[in-house]
């Protein structure tokens, strides 16, 4: 597919005054015609991110960039085992534990972002929640206010003006925390695992 793309370059200049460092930008516009732009196939089986707000337990299976600066995430849904287990550590016995296992009865979830401002994958063991952050959802979250959004606002020149309005999506997996800030809506599909 050939589309027309408008590329806006922001060239940073720095101004240092005492202890204050201020970034300013000169804007240069370049018009490029007939540039191939990658589009994910949305199809008719696309889900909405809000459809996932009640999902509680997922594992991150894969992170990839199918095209430069696009993002594809694959998740495995899981369920709590109904049979209790016993765990023995040295001479200590812990009863009534319930493992969380992959749910093979339902398809994988694939989430694509045509573009993003930033994303991160954290080891879930090193994350914490605090009252500062405001979000909706369980494992799949949309943030109104977050430390990751603060980082994006300070560490990049992304703004409501350029590249335009954006959101912070988070997927709180059982072993990872995935944060994505993007101006494109996620494209979500159920897919079958290829064996």
C-alpha cells in the first residue's frame, strides 16, 4: 500500500542558563509522496482494549517489532487450578496452594501497535503500586496518570501537539509488566498458537 506521509522533524537546541536547562525545538516539515507505510491487518475479528479490562491472569509470551517502530505483543491467558497443592520447603509444609496455569482451551491474545512513543518490559518482581497512579482495568490497564507517562513527558518531546493525543496502556502479567505509550489504538486479535 502506498500512502503519502508528512514527516515533521523537530531539531533540538539547548539553552543553558545557570542551573536551568531548557529545550527548545525548531520545526522542519518535509513532504514525502508515495512512501510505503506499514498497516496491521485489522480484519473483522478485532477486539477492543476495553474488552480485556476484566481479564485477570496472563503470561507474556512474545515481544517483537514486525516493522521498525511498530510493536506486537502476544499473551497467554491462564486460570487458577481448582485442585489444591502442597509445597514443602526444607522442613516447612505449606498447604492449600493453587497454581496458575496456562488455559489451553482458549486462543492466545495478539496486540499490535502500529506505532508507539515508548514501551518497556519490567520483571514483575521489581514493581510496586502507589496511590499516585490512576488507571482502570485489572491485568489490562489504561492509565490516566502514571510514573511512566511522567517519564515520557520528561524524557521525550512527545506532546498533545506532536505526535498528537496518546495513552498509556499497561499489561500486568504474572511475571512481567509491559508499559506502552502510543498514539495509535491497539489492534487486538485472538490467534491460534502455531506449533
